C-alpha cells in the first residue's frame, strides 16, 4: 500500500471516528484536549506502523498521544438516496 493510500485510509478513519464520537459523547469525554490521535488497525500492521511513524513526526513537545485500536473498518454503505432522477433544463 502506498503512502497516498495510507493518507486516504487515515482520512476515512478520521471521518468515521468523528461520526462515532458525535454519537457517543461519553467516549469523546475520554479524549484529552490537544491529544494526538493515532489509529491502529488490527490485521493491518503496515498501516499501523506508518501511522505511528507519521504521528511521531508530527507530535508537538509535551503533547499526549492517544492510540485508538480499531478491530476493522467496514466497507462504506451504499447511498441513502432512493431512486434519484435527473432533469436537465436551461432555467429552473
């Protein structure tokens, strides 16, 4: 997997993690302010190693590191749109 793919995976996990903590505020309360969050995916040691290395390079002095262990990332759901139709015109 390339670095570009790792960044895309990191972005996807970050988005899903944001959605998760919005739905679970008690979980969000456990995250210290200004913590550097490092995602680790079970069964993906290549990504996990890259994520740790990237975090190390971006860590600010004295900044706490919070590791989030993820069992797996499910495939994206299909769209929530039902039977959309397109209509092309010159005006509304």
